[in-house]
C-alpha cells in the first residue's frame, strides 16, 4: 500500500490493519519459537496467535518454563 493510500483509510480499515499486523507478528513469533525448540501445543500456539492469555496466575509457571529453558540451553539468568 502506498503512503498516499493510507491517508484514505477509514478508522475501521486502520483498526483491521493493526489487528492483522499484530496477528502476523504473533504467528511469526510462534513459528520462530517452535523452530528453536519451544514445546508449544497446538492449543497454546493458537491462543498466542489469537492474542488470548495462555495461562492465568502469578507467573510461577512461566518462571519454571524459563528456568527449564535456561538449563536446557546453558543460559545465565
């Protein structure tokens, strides 16, 4: 899309473009994570792509996953 065409977008079109861009970025991140060995189920991946929270709670599960990845890849946290 040419920059001059962007000026002619309605608010609805701008919102749709922003949502589409966000979904494309989340899809790219899920694909990259899987390529580097992330253990994502299809359900978790779909939640991420759709922009829904994958889990609730205090973040303990994410901390455990991070520590497991750090140990697996010999990262220093």
